[in-house]
């Protein structure tokens, strides 16, 4: 029984490490996209921004400040 438990614990730890790495990559990609979005907004003319926002439609307003969700327990993963 200990052998099964040890094997499962090892498999779970390995999966957790893979998921942590994926989270790091996604956070990095998200930051990059947010920087790019900010740059594009500063370079775009007001007319271009208005035209773009009219294409989005009223059901999808653009958030002004991104909010980072926290994991249960109050700590980010």
C-alpha cells in the first residue's frame, strides 16, 4: 500500500510542477500582452479607439484596470 501511495504522491507532485510552470508562462504572456495593449492604446488616435470600441459592442466593455484573481485562502499561486 505504501508503494501505491508513494507512486501517487510522486505523480501528483510532478503534475503540480508542470502546472506551476504553465501558470508562470501564462502570467508572463499576459503581462506581455497587457504591455502591448497599453502601447497600442497610447499610439492609437481617439478616432481609432472609438471605431474599435464600437466594434466590441455594449455587452463587452473594456476594463480600465486589470484585476488579478487570488487563489482560495488569499494567496496567489
